[in-house]
């Protein structure tokens, strides 16, 4: 394999990165060239992305690479799912993209499920019901922004939109398209049925392309703005989780599940085709499109968002803790003092996360955590217990046996959470690589350019390139007891609903 340079622009809900990748002596070398915050902005009672600021930061990263005289073969953007930008031929951007947690979808979500029905929406898409999904945001646009929507030619999800700004080619890459809950995995097109039922303008839906499609060269404007020439823009897995799963360093026979751990915890298995039936719908599992025609069968659960938001709240009170400090404190906190159901809707977008957690504990008759170490312990233990419930259910739903949990992404840096996950699930946890998303992005570029053969070859290369830490399960009795308490909390919620 020749050594070429590929650039991954990886956009997460907290930060964005420009990463330079190359393969030398059979190993992938990845370098972070530029990092910047992406965080959403509260403005006029809404929550938005400063997408043009993000675009500028990406250009700054590309300029740094050009300044070093590096000859880049290709570039690709990946991002979180569901959010989108509206534009037309004359206007690069018609409104500030909404952040998925914006409350505007709440009512539209319940109305949509009532009017069209879960059965229909799930049969068309195979996607987990969440109020954040693009479908409900588009419905909100139809209802409250008809003027803006009326002049829009198209929408594009965030990474596809930036790939469009880079290349001038507007395409929806399938992994990201699948997060909209508007993509039909059987017909492999947008769902005509849902477009019709929700009165969405058909022209808004861009052509869909496979993961690993070369869109074309950087526009001349982008080339002169950045100093990069001869660079192809590739739609890899535009969805960050899709790129991360493609980089999970699994061997085909190791009975593995993945956990892409960051703001969200995406936990699931890779399947050859979607599983769409009543049981899956009732369990609220999802079938997102993965690299190479695979299906990412998974559950999207609240992840380190609980901790990220708690950290922000503590910082507002003047206490700044880094993740290493918080983890160390939590390690010495009392085990299983109080547990929460991370899925509780009050945690989706609270003003004050520690207060939301405390209120949950009050409501369920448990002691309220009172220090950052107690809050962190409560969050990490509860997440690990939810991982266990989810893995057990996935085994049941898919008929597979899961022996190892491969944790990738930023969350895999928490040794404490990795150990809790092993203890809670009773499975071996293999943690790493941290930068799975950028790695997947880079290696899909290599496959698209013919430098690497296949998904299996990608995974072999990841295994050969990055250290993986092993966590064996222990303390099974304590975790079994905690699981029973946790299950009761989850059950009582189901009864209330
Ligand atoms: C992770 C992620 C999840 C998606 C959530 C919201 O970054 O992409 O897969 O459900 O963000 O878009």
C-alpha cells in the first residue's frame, strides 16, 4: 500500500478536529492538526449550530496542512447525525441549522406518532424513535418556517453539507441519511410514503450515495482559500458513528458488540441486513446504514452527555475539573449509592444536569448525590447497568452471543467506565482506539481510492496500529444486585408510561 495523506474533518457535538492520516510500514499514523469547540449556541429561545464558524475552523485546519507542503490525496467530513442545513443555488445558507436538542420537535414528535403511527414510520425506516430525528425537525420547518423552506432547493445533513461547501456537489451519504428517519433501507431511497404523509417538499431530498463515494475535487475557491490543490472530496461515512463502527478493530469471529462512546452511547452489533419487525420496534432499536452495505443495529442511549453537562454546571459554579480528575474522584466514592435511568426524558436537555439527577434520586427515594465524585459515580454505574440491559436484549433480538464489548471513541479513555462496563455486562471489554471516528473516515478514503481493499482490511490495519486495553469482569455479585435495583427503576417508569 502506498503512503498517501488523507484528511479527516471530524465534527462532534463538543469539538471539531482536522486530522491528518497516512499509512507507513503497515501502520496508520494519525495526527491532530487542528481542534476547535463546536458547541451549540442559545439564541432567541432556540438552539443552533454556528455552522459557518465551523466551516472557517475547518479551512484553518486545511491551511495548516497546506502550509507544511503536504500533498494531500483526499479529504472527507463526518459529523453527528440528524441536523441539517437548508440552501439554494444562490444562497449558501438560508438559516442557522437547529441543534437536535432544540425543543421545537417535542410536540411535532408526539403529533407525528399519533397521526401516522409508529408502525408505519418504523416499517418505512427501521429507525429508533427519538424526538431529535430529522423527520420531526423538517415537520417543524414546514409548520413554522414555510417562508425559508419555500426558497430552499435542498437540505443536507451537517457533514454532507460541509462536503458540499468543499466540493460543490450536493449528495446525501447513506449512513448519515439513515439517521433522518426518512430513509427506507429496503428500497434504498428516501421514503416516498413519509414524504407524502408529512407533506414535505420532495425537491428538498438530495440524491443518495454509498459510503466511500468520490464527490469531486475541492472547488477552485476552496483550493485558493486553503492552498490545497489536487485534493478529492470523498463522502466516506458522513455519520460519525458509522465511521467509528467501521474502525472497530474486531476480528470477524470474536462475537463482538461495539460501543461508540462519546456524548452519546451507541451500542450494538453489525448485521448483514436490517432487522425490522414488531419486537424491534417495541424495543426501540435502530437499523442505521453502515459501511460496505452493513447494518448498524444499535440502541442510541444517553452517554457521557450526563457527565459533560454536569461538568459544565460545576464550571459555572467556578469548579473546573478535567475528566481524569473526575474519574479519579469517582473511583473512591461509595459504590451504588444512588442509580438513575439515563433514558429518563428529563436528562435530554436540562438547564442544570446535576439538579436533574438529584431530582430523579429524590423522586425515586434514593439519596441525592452531593459532590462531583458522587454524581460521577452515579452516572458511570448507571450507564454501565444500561449497557448490560441493552446487550442482553440485543442477544435476544438478534439470536447472537456477545462475548466481548469493544468500546471506541473518547469515552473509551475512562478506565473506570470500561471496568464498570465489564463488571456490569459480565463480558470482556476491549477499549480503543479513542479516535475511531477519524480513523474510520481516513481508512474509508483509502478504500475509496483503491489503496486498501475492504472493511476487513481496514479493521486489521486498526488492530495493528493502535493499543487496545483489556478489562475483565469482576465483582459480579455486587453488580447483579445493583442490576436488580436498576431494573426496578426502569420498570416503574414503564408502568407510569
Ligand atoms: C453521535 C451521534 C449519534 C446520533 C447523535 C445525534 O455523535 O451521531 O449517532 O444519534 O449523535 O445526532
